[in-house]
């Protein structure tokens, strides 16, 4: 793990020093094409919040508050697909952080289909059955008032890396370390592209990881191709790294609940 962290730090330094100087005042990120990975990822985030609001009365109230004042003009609401279980927030704290981040980015109007996402969020909240007020009282008493940071103990954020079995079995440790560092950097690079390369605005889960211990969980699977195809279907953003001419390693950001991976993925933890 020390090797991976050192490789990551060196690569990160190079990436930030080589990053182009973008015009942050005029760049609109083209997310209007919903077949593009970055657009599908944002839609997956929004869909995960609607899904979680349907099971958490406290968060329902917070999402209703956040979306109540969203100005989406005349945009038609985007309807979000049912999110993968891997992307559902694990708790109220995480959901509130994720919703606050998304609302802030939507208000900056940096995404081409932002108004449609705003309209979709408002429509999604309206479509949910209003929770029993007694549930809200219990939830708030036990945690916090909506709109205020909940302040519970944060979950440990881990970036997950999935290895092709050939890479896991045959490659020297230093190659695995280098590929893992590249996959980690790939996730960071993809996330930065969503927010005009402003490191202060990356997703909260990734920010916790980046400014924290940078823990990485390594997995291998004999169903590598199947896992990659499944990820592409979900809209979950992931990075790739090659070995011997083909993709052999996948990086998943810390927002992904890898513990919820289907049994068919056949993941086997290699470290920790």
C-alpha cells in the first residue's frame, strides 16, 4: 500500500502541474447526451437520491427542502432510471452530503442538461409518498434538523480497484501498484472533469478519500469482463488501466458501495 500511495502522489503532482488553464467562467460541460459516461453518472447520482429518499423520511424532508427552490425554467423533467444498489447512499449523512453537493453544482449551471435534472429531482420528490410525520419526528430527534450537517462519525472512504485474474496472478507487485495508482488517478481525473477541474468541488465521498488516508481496497474476479459490462450499464463512473494490450483493472470511486456487489461478480478481497 505504501508503494501505491507513493506512485499516486507522484502521478497526482504531474497531473496537476500539467493541467490546462481552463476558462472557468464560460465552460459548460456537455452532459446533454445521456449516452456519455459523465452524463449518465450525474443522472445516476440524482436517481440514487430519489431512491434513498423513498426509504429515509429524514432525508426525504431534506431533499424536498433542497429541491423546493430549484429554478429549472421550462425544462422537461428527466426521468431517472432505477439506480444500482452499489450507488444507493448507505446512510442519511452520506445522502445529505451527496444531495448538497449536487444541488450546489446544479446552481452553478455547469452541466448542459442541468435544468432537466433539477426538474427531474423536483418531479421525483413529488412522486414519492409523503412519509408519516411521526417518522420524521423520530428521525430528527435521533440525528439532526434537516439542512444542518448531521455530524455523525464518517464512514471510512475506500476507493475500490478490481483486477483481472491474469493481472492478479502473474504481474509483479510493482506493476499492480502502478496500475492501481493509475486507476485511482483516473477516478480523480474523471471527477475533476465534471466540476471544471476545481478540486474544491469534487464529490464529497471522493473529497473525504482524497484528503484522508487514501485507502484502496483491492479485489480480483474471474468474471472481469462481466463486471465491466455491468458497470457500463449502471452509469457508475469507473476508470480503466491496461495490461498486455487489454483492460485489466477497474477503479471505482468511494461513493460506490462495493459491499453491495452482486454475488455474480465473484469478488475476492486481496488486501485488508
